[in-house]
């Protein structure tokens, strides 16, 4: 029988034009659909990934295991920043219009970009697109895929152009980019519409205390530790030659496995949570969306041990909220100015103390740094944050002259915006039991801290919250 293998349809036609239609129909009948091939390959990739990540996927506290491996990568401290960036990146799997955007702030040399880069090592390359800078219209014309992916900018200065900033905001807010331009062709100037599909997330590092206001409200801001104690930790980590690097293969395999399965997550207590959060600022509309996305991201991360509802969606638990709240409660409170950052409060109190104990009516940054045992740069950042908030004022308006710091507006008392997990517990565990099954049994791995099984820990937490909600002591 004659070999009927041809590189394309044209070659098949040229071989025998008279029998082309017959042979073409026969080839179509024997062909395997591209979607069938793609689905089969995806299933095989998921099976291979599961074999590598099964133990990790069945752990009860995956973020704690991440923090341990994160420090084994040579990162000293910054566990909170690392966890938040990791969980934000995981939100790329969600079927959401907007992903979770994060800005990591700190002085030069504090390890902002290093922290982000180390988190990226836990992800496959298709999860992110890393840049140190880009041209004004690169986002519109680039061929790099952006759908369900994160754009990483190693310095906020890399997105300083007004038009570029507008493109980024559009992509983040609308979940897609639709840009109309005019191009020169052989037939003259012609309009062209460029479309970039999302959703796309953004992670930025910066030395600034604040970004452009339109960008700041679209991102969760986390500050890296710049204290002397943290510097000592970094020096010790750099000198550690016996550190065993973690197994990154299982972490990347976890991401492949998550991508190949169910990614829909339902939050049974979402409406209750919304009703109990005080509407103290318009910004909460965006921050609450980020909170829900992080809860879904954490539940998805634990897909192997989470229950499913009647629609086969992953059911988020109060434990998911509790973990996320621990990461961002202060960030949200500070973002809506319901809470003063501890370093700002400490700085203002220091200025107040220095003025009260001297004959001068103002102090400078060096004096504040000396009192706080900080170098000039981190001391200046704290002062700048206090000035931005209006809690300090600089009477010196001449450039290159030492600041003359005085007290500004009174600092308000801190106010909790996100409620405690126990306030949700009774509603969450009694409101969605019907129609929920458990296709994957919970992990029985023991907790490193207590030696108790994960089931026992969860039950203890539920019992404790239920007693507190009932008014028991």
C-alpha cells in the first residue's frame, strides 16, 4: 500500500489530484482531534505531577512547609512577604477577572527583589514574566502570553511612564487590554486594535513609600524588615555553607497538578463576612475582592484535602480565612487608614519624646535614627511614611538642609477591619453541610508542633470557636 504520509494538504493534492477528495476525507476520518490530544497530554502531565507532589498536596499546612523551604533557599526572615507573594501567584489558577496584586516595599538593599525572585523558583516558568523595565508600549505589542500569568517588575520605576501605567491599570482592572492605534501600511494609515487577554496579576518591588495613587489602591502593600536584627539574620544566612536546598520539583509539580484539575472555589461564609466588615473606606471594595481571591487561592492550594459541594466546587473553610487574615489583616487596616503601621507609630512617638527632652522645638532624621538604632536610610523611610500620613511635619522647605520635624495630626487608635475567625465559625460549619461530599480524605499527617493529626486540630479549632461563639469561657 502506498505511503500516505504527507507534510500538508498541498502535497497530498499534488501526489494524486484526481483522488484528492477521497483521500482527504479518509485522512480526516482517521485523524485525532487536537483537543483530544491536548486533553490527553494534560491528563498525563497531571498524573506525572501528582506522583511528585502527592505528599505535599496532602499536607494540612502547605504555606508553613513553603515558609520552611523558603528559608532553606537562603532567605532570612521576610516569611510574611514570601507567603503573601506565593499565595498571590497561586491565584493565577482562579477563574477571576482580577488576580491579587502585590507591591513589596523597602529601602535599597533590604532584599525586596531577592525575596520575590526566590518565591518565583517555587513556580514553573509559565506562571510569570519577569522584567526589570519595559518600554512605554511594550505591554501592548509584546507577544509574551499574559493570560493567567503574573507580570513581575523588579522596580516600580520600570513602570513610571504615564501611558505604560495606564495600560497596566487597564489590564489589571478589566482583566484584558484593548488598545486601538494607527499603523502605517502600503495603503496608508490604518486603524488597528490590539487585544491582550488576561487575567493578569502584577507584583512590583519599590523603594518608594507610596506608588501612584491609582496603582496603590489596586495592590496589597507589604514592607520587608529593615531592622538591625534582620540584617544579622541575613549575614548569618549568607555565611551558612551547610544549608540543604529544598526539593523544588515537588513545588513546581504541585502547580502543574493544580492547573490540570478543578479550580472553582466557593466561600460559603462570603456574604456573612461581607456583612460584618465595617465599610470604612471606598478602597475596601477592591481590598475585599483581594481577600476573597486569597481565600480561594489558599483553599485551592489544599484541594486534595478540601470538601466539595454539589456542583463539585472546592469548599473554602474558616481555616482558609484564618490563614489569609493573618497575612493581610494589618495591610488592609493600614490601607484604609484604620490602623497606623507600628513602625510609623514608633517613629512619631520617638519624635515626641526627643522634642520633649530637648530645648529645641524640632528634631532631624539623624536624631530619630540614633534613638531607634537605625541607619539614615531606614530612619528616613519611617519619617517619610509618617509625613505622608500627616502625623509628622517638616518645617524645613529648603533642599539639602536637615529636616526640622515636628508633630502633625494626632494618631487615631488602631481599629480592626477584618473580624476574628471565630465570628464566622458557627455560620460556616452549619450553613453548607447539605450537598457537600469529600472525594479526597483529609490528610492524617501529624502536625510538627503538636503531634496531633490534622483532623484532630481542625476539630479542636471548630469546638473552641463554637464555644466562644456560644458565650462560654
